[in-house]
């Protein structure tokens, strides 16, 4: 779960503007491998520089309620955590943490000795065609891919550290997040406020009706240190599926019921038009772990995650650029899913009578 949308950034940190670092890292001659070219991709929290064989991630000097990259030391620590944690599901992809240094002559250099002005995560560059969302788009996903992914995830969850959580606290932790999801969407996109309210109302009712099932998940030791952001964009369909970009910056966001994480994954596959992938992965998990999450638990997680994704999409509206229509459409699609799965949580006594 995530907190308010406050976002702080220092364009100049440690005496060197971020723009100077980005400009240096966009030049092919800055890299030891001397690539033909460099593609720079900006995300909300980082810059990623793609060479022929590698990807280098530079974190922005930002601070939010759930992360703090505001100092060079903090970014170094997070880079180290990113490499360590992502090696759990992508052991040969995360290569190193590389310093960006200022030499005595005032020139920047990637790696080596000098005054450390920043740090980057170095990764193997993976082919876009292997990424699950791209494979869905090109109809390149087969049942065997989903089965192998389910097997990898079942092993991962079985070996993940388990959280000794308070069942009531686990259950009650969802309510303020439901309210926050509604508030942020309503504040930024009033035209979608009614849809967001319908989703939140259904989730609150579902939490009241089925909260005991959530408590039982926590009581039985189901909450583990998981991935935290299991989306098709982070999965590559190699011989052994590769899963990157876990939420390394906040352990609390990785402490999840596997059923929650798999429901979220299935929701994302459904939004992309391939719900069967999530169904297969969940079935493999059930068989491999003998864990059969009740249907209301899965529906609650799906609805809640859809509401949270709408909230995160709403924050992108703050950027007020040409992609605003894209993010509004994304919010709407998530809210429709949130309402759909939320309505399935209604207890029988409150369900709409047949024929009405």
C-alpha cells in the first residue's frame, strides 16, 4: 500500500545538476562497452539508459512518503537493495552497482575512482519481444509459458520469508487505503468520482462481509516478503521466466499475501486482454502449494488492487502533459474492474434480486 501523493525533488543535489548527469549518460562514449547508441527512458522515479547489451538505472533525487532518494548515500543503499532483492527472481540479470564519479579534472566518469556523485544499477538488457505485455500484444504467449511462470512463483513464495502479522491489523489496514484511493481519484478526476465511489463502497462492504477470511490468511502465515509489483511489464518469457523490478525501496510494500500478488497479476493480464494467463498461474500455484484462497478473498484483492492502480494513474495527471488522456483512460479501465470485482463481494442477503 502507498501513502499520500506528496512528491519532492531536488534538481541539484550534491552540487551537480541532475540534467548534467543525464546529458553525460546519454552519450555513447560514456560507457566502457562503447555502444553504437544510447536510448534514454525517463520514469517517475528514475532514468534508464539502454546500450546495446546493458541497462543502467539512475534514480532521481526524490522523496515521497514511501521512499527517500534525496541523497547520494540513500540512492547507493537503494541500488544495492535493488540488486540484492531482484536477484531472487532474476539471478543473472542484475550485475552490479556502478558509481558515477567526478575526476580531478572535473570530468564525469562511469565507474572507477574519483568523487562519487551518484550510483547506477547495471543490468543485462532484455529483449522487448520477450516482455510479457509485448508477448500478449503479439499473441506470443503459450500455455507452457504460463505454467512455467506459475512454477517459478510457487517456488518463490514457498521459500520467501514469512511475516508474523497481526490478523486484525492486517484486515483493518485496507480501509484507510480504500478511502485514500477514492479521495485521490476524486480530487484529480472529478468526472470519475462516481465510479471511484462505487468501487470504494463495494470494497468497504466486502471488507465487512469477508474480513474474517483476510484475517485467516494472516493468521495462517500466508503473508510473505513477495515481489510487490508483479505486472506483465516486469516479466520476460525466457526459457526460465525472468521477473525484474520488485519494490526494493520499501519492505512494507513487499509484505503481501501471495493470493493478493497473484490476483493483481491476473488483473493486469485481464486488462491487457489475456485473463487466461492469470488463471493458469493461479491454478499452478494452488496445486504446487496446496493453498486454495477463497473466491471472496481473490475478488477483494482484485478490486482493491484495481482501485490502487487507478490512484497511481491519477497521480500521473499532475504531470499535465500530452499523455493526460492516456492516464484518464487508464484510470477508467481500472475503476471499471474495481467495481466489477467489488460487486461480486456482496453478501447473498444484499445481492440484487433475480430478474431486477
